[in-house]
């Protein structure tokens, strides 16, 4: 056991960033190391490096603090997670006589309404890194948790309830060490230090105007108080805001990063600002100069998160973050009644470190569907590129609900069948009802977006179609609509007329083709309109087996993408080709008696 004075108590690092969902941006214990194909995956255990405990109150019982443990697995091309069983071992001997430790039933780090622990025992469902929630058992100075499955990214894996031990003194300090093991995987260990009587920082909620129009600006005088038993030596201010908001200032003691900027991600900006100084217990502080929050031209439904915690020891800046080049962001004491009231307030719950505001901006986003024009002989397989673009100006995100923004509804042209589809699309009946069979060709497909669609982006959906029967000018329909078929209108879209486009099959080059991706640019290396598409062996179209969120156009631009049989691609006399075409038309007339 290490004894420290309250003023010199070891400084905490990022508090409960795991509970706030911020560890995915800056994992405190570092990112998981990517594994080569011939090496086992390496997972990194993490969490707040240092946590302060409320002093034991004689006659009043202990007041708990939360310590959330996370696991980080390589994501993207570097890793696909882990499906096996794993074991986490917690060595609690370092906090004997300093703290009592139990395991909570939820890994979120939240307290119950009365500030007490919400329960002990095994972790609840959903607390693990993506598989079965670990089952934890405490025996003396050791705890063992067994779970199954770790998905890519950073996720909570255990929640500890830590209270100061009876008879302890302010300044008492100790460490909890977490190790992991699994067959076919490795874990980087993690050590968390707890100290009795440290600082307890609380963020004040700001009275923002939340109904805005593009271009609106308002000040954000960030204010916080130290309601703990010890001083904080420097603070870390975290600002996180979504795509439609901006803070024009770029301070030199802040590091900035935009995470998940792709079409399937929200595209938040994160600022980590280290503010130097001694922030005394019982005092309140505010920024020397208020921040400015601006609703940009692409704002629609946005959130702003602001969080305060003790800075802790310096650590290397993540590679994705860039330092600002402006003035230094400073905090100064609040004077007057506000400061005195803050000093008298009882100890807060941990969620008071962080506040969030939701903004609604009066804006629109034009979702424009695009189709294609393709041709082929009977038995040939062709690739049709369909989808939509968000022409803007706003980005659209369903951040709270996590629901899909829209769905692309594709009806297959008569005379064709789908032999390969994007992964995100599901087959339905002609009436749009559920279809259990997802393998055989269907008359209609629904392709949902993600919960966020950026301005200038959308969905590109390549379908491989087999020509079963040549029907001149057969048409399919491509519609971008709301996920609910009962209420298909997109409430943010001011131009519903372009929500629908056509896929024309064997329609000829009559100049009245379907629309192309509104923001697509084929570039200097693109094939000329009408170039043959590549057929995969067995009738599948190359490149049509998976979905695409790339944000680049892939429509044929109204050209005739002819992909015929080998006999039809052999050079021959123009008269022979014309005769063959007339024969096909005559046969089609006799079989169907009608045309699209």
C-alpha cells in the first residue's frame, strides 16, 4: 500500500472514457497490435489508468466508484475479432486495506439513481466485447471472468465497483492488475491504480439554443467544478461533435481528429484539450474565452459532447490527431455565488463528468436515385449499377435510435433474374413482403443504408442479372425511400420526384435512359460508354457479389453495357448481326405478345 497526500495523489488519466464511448477514439492503454495472417490476434486490455475513491464515511457507509475495463481488438483489414473462449484474471492483492472490489451487472459505468451499486456478480448481457458476457467469480484477492467472443474495435468487458475500505486514510493508493489468456489469442495486460481522496470533477450543463438554422453561432462557456477531496493537477477537456457542427477555433493545446469519416460512419470531430493549472477542491472554473459552436450548411440532427477529467501524466498523441495552431485554451476560477454554491454541493455521480446537447437544424437533403441501361443476349449475364446519392446540402444521421436512414427498393426487370447481389440487400416478394429464400432469384430487393448518410455520398449497388428472355425495353424500378413501406416519404427531402429511377434492359440507345449517379465522375481511365462488362464463371458478374459504400459512382451512364455469349462477341458481318436481332425480336413477339 502506498500512502500519498491528497494534493500529491497520483493523477488520474481518462476517467470513464470507456463508459462514455470515447475509448474507441483514444484507448488509454494503446491500440491493439494488428496480427499477421500467420500470427494469433493480440487484444489490448484497457480502461482508466487512475481512479479516485470517495473517502470512507464513518456511519454513512462507502460511496462507490466505477472502474470500467475494456478490450480492444484490431479492426478493418487488420483483424476480424475472435470467436473463442477467453479468461480474464484480476489481481486484487495490490488494493488490500485500500479498497473493496465487486463486479457490477452492467459494464456501462453508470450508477443507480441513489448513487449506489446496481448489483454484483456476473456481468450482464451485452457487457462483453461482442460475444457471450463474461461470468466473474471473486475468491479472496483474485477474480476470474470467463467469456466468449471479442469483436473488432474497443468494447467494455468488465465493470468493477470500487469503494474505499473501512479504516483507510486519504492518500491511500493501490493497483489492480488485469491479465487475459485464450487458446489462439494473446492479451496485453493492464494496470489500474485507485487512490482514496482524489479530485472529483463535475461538468456544468450549458443552456444551448437547440433549434437552429444553418449559419447560427452561439457561445459555449464550458464550466466545471472540483467537488472531490483533493486538487486536480491539470484537466483534460474532451469535445466531440457531429458532422453538421463546427468549432472554428483550433487551440494549440488541443489535438483534433475526425473518426469514422466514411459513408457508413457518423464522422464526428474529437478535440482533446489539456489545460494546465491547479484546480482546487471546492472551486469552480470556466474557460477564459467561451467556445463558439456553429451550425454549418450541412447540419440537420447533431450532437455535442463535452467532458472534463483530470489530465493525468502526459502520454503520446495518437497518430490520427493533429495539434491546433491557435491560441492556448485556458480555464479561470468562477467568482461570485456560482462558485460558492458549487463548493457546497454534495459529491456527484460519475456521469456528471460529461454532458451532451442535441441540435435540430432547419435544413434539407436531396436523395436522388440513379438507374442504368444494360443489354445482352439470352443466357448472358450483365452487371447493372443502381443506387442513390445524397445531393445535400445536409447530412442525415439517426444517432440516438441507430435506425437506417433510408432503403433502396429495387424491382427486377421482366425477362431477367438476379444471380449476384450486394451483401446488404435482401430478397423480398413482388409485394415487398418477407421472403425466407434468400438464395434463388427474387422479383424485388431491399437494400438499407447505415444510420448515417453523408452529404455527397450514398449507396452504389451492383446487381448481376442473367438475361432469361430478350424483352426489348424491359424496365425495373430503383427507388430510395424511408425504411417503412407504409410511410415511404423522406421527411428531409425537398425533391421527391428524383427519388425514383429506371433500370432499362435491352432498350436501345434512344437517348431517354435512366439517371446516372449525380456526383459520379468516371475519370480519365474509365471505359467508354457501351464497353462490355466482365462475366464471372458460371454466369456471375465480376465485382457484383458484395455491397459497396465507396461513395463513387458506378452506373453505366445510359450506355449499352452489352455482355453477350461468346458467339455474339465474335466479329461478323453487320447484316448477319442485324438478321439475328430481327429473329430474336420476332421470337419474343410470338412468345409474349406484349412489350414493356
